[in-house]
């Protein structure tokens, strides 16, 4: 078969990759037609054609691949539903008003604990509010008169409603046993082997980082920065590769937020708190984690878009730190720094598409055993032998460049600069290759 393929130019198709999603959803990678729909929504609103404006608006929101937004018009009323993680948002609009709601959970009885929690949340919301409906369902609501419902207002209001609904349902259900799940028909359970692989990966990463910290114990007071790199690398890697929901997702977001807030604590104190969080995650039961591994679709991204120059600056500010740790006998810290850089960017930002795809490839290489467990056939790096599949790595990089050159016409990747002598050297050279790419977007 190989000879025939070479003779007649019919290449063997690459093996299909498993249908597994990674990282945080972003709504910034839209087609040109979606931005045209946004402009049409603005024009229709200015002309007072509110129903037309709504239809163009929901066309803009819809991701055809995700099937995240559905709407139709009936008897002069537009009915819509959109999905954000574990929650479905439904509503209607006519020429006078638009209303939207999402059901969070059902209360078997009223409890001052969750009611106070939601009341406090309402003080921080700008457009929406938590409430109880006549059936004792916890809901979050938004409404506006059509004349005030510009596409800009609708976008930020529905985003606030949707993201808060998605976050609060798992947290409330985990904390208050009197609450019951509601409206979960759109949630897709993951196959058991995928859950098992994710759980095993989490346990391995947590155990390994705590072991590394114990090895650093004598030096931790002198090098708190190294401890931070080790811990945060695991936080961001877990968020991207496992794509968790509920308690684990909230924990990762909380430790990130607490670590970088200016609260007067020293780096050592923050490291100590972060380590305790990791230890608590390690104690959590397998069953609790399995409940949080499921597949959903989303409409709104929670990360802010940035350009490649911001990525470049972050690489410049952090990458040189690894040289000292590498040269002074702290190889685990040196290796954690490139992972921290990539994980931080993926956790916080909606990156330019080439950056995002290259950073995902970085994980496919550095965490090759995990990807193999998930069913990915290509093994780009063997940690036991320390060998790389150099040809496949260069081919994957070239494919990313080719796929994105229409939007980034000057895009090039100098794969000749990659250093395959060991994993630490490769990670450093990979980030330098990304740093030096010309990513001026075609306007």
C-alpha cells in the first residue's frame, strides 16, 4: 500500500484525533460573517427595527460548530436559548421588551445560607439578579425595554447572566445538600476512560509537585519564586488539560486570584496557602471529581483578547528566569517556568489563534503520556528515553503556520532553532521560536 501511495500520489490520511476539548472557550475566533451580523444588529437597532436587531445579534453570538445559540420568531416574538457551560439560558423578545432567565437549582426547602449567598451576589451584579421563582427554583434574571436594549448592552448583560449561572450551580449544589440539580439535559457525560485519565493525571501532578516542594524544603525560604513557579504551573496545566467544572474550576480560579491580589502577604505566605489548597485537592474523592468531568458548550468567553506583542513581552519578562535555576541545580523549577508562561497565557487571555495552537502543541509534546492515555496516537516525546519525534513536531508546527497564514500573511516559524537535546532545552527554544514569530494580522 505504501508503494502504491507513493506512485499515485494518494497520501495515507492521518489518524483522527479523539474529540476532546481543552482550555477555556473564547468567542473571539469568529468568522467575518459574524462581525457583519454585529454591524447589521447595530444598524437595525439605530433604525428602531428591534426584532431584526435581535436576530442579527443572536446570529453574531452563534458558534455554528458549538451549536450554542438557537432562536426563532413566532407571531411577532423572538424566542431564544443559549448555552453557557452547565446552564441553559432561555428568553423572548418583542418590540417592547426582552427577558432572559437561567434556572440554577431547585430548593427542596428555603435555607438562610444559600439565600444570603445569592443576596450578597446581587450587590455585585450590574444587569441581572438572582431570585426564586414560584416553584422554589433558584433563577437568575435579566430584562430590558427594547428601546434601551442595544446590542452592546445585551452582550454584556447576557454574558453576566450566563457566566454567573454557570459558575454558581455547581458551587451551590456542592455546598447545600437541600438543593437539587435542574435542567441538565444539555450536559454530555464524558466516557469513563477519559474521566479516569483526567483523574489519574490530576493525582500524579499534585503528588509530583508536593514531592518537588519537599525536595526544595531546605531552600524554599531562599527561593520562594521557584516554589511559586512549580505550584502555578500545575494550576494552569490542570485548568487547560482537564477543563474541569464546579469545585475544581473554582479552586483553580481562586488560588490564581488570591496569589496575584495585592493583600500585603509575602510570596512565602502565598506559597504556603497555595500548597494547602493543592493538598486539599489531593484528599478529595474520586467520585467528587468524576461529577465535575463533563462536556458542555459555551457562548461567552471569560478571557480577554490580546495581541502577540503581549505574549512576546510576557515571555521576555519570565523566560530568562529559568537559566539560573537550570544552572544551579533546580531542574524541576527550570522546567516549570516555560509551563508557567504558557499556562498563564492560556488561563488569562484569548490569544491570537497561532499562539493558542502552538501552546496547545507544547502540551501535546511535554505531556505526551497523558495525551496517549486519552487516545491520541502520535507520541511526540518519550519521557523514558528523552527522545522527540522531531519530524512530527516540525510538521505540526508547519501545519499550524499554513492554516493561519491567510489571517497572518507574514507568519513563519523557524523550526531550525529548536533544541532537541533534552526537554528543558526544547521548552526554552520552543518559546523563543514563538516569541520571534511575525504575527501582524491582516486587517
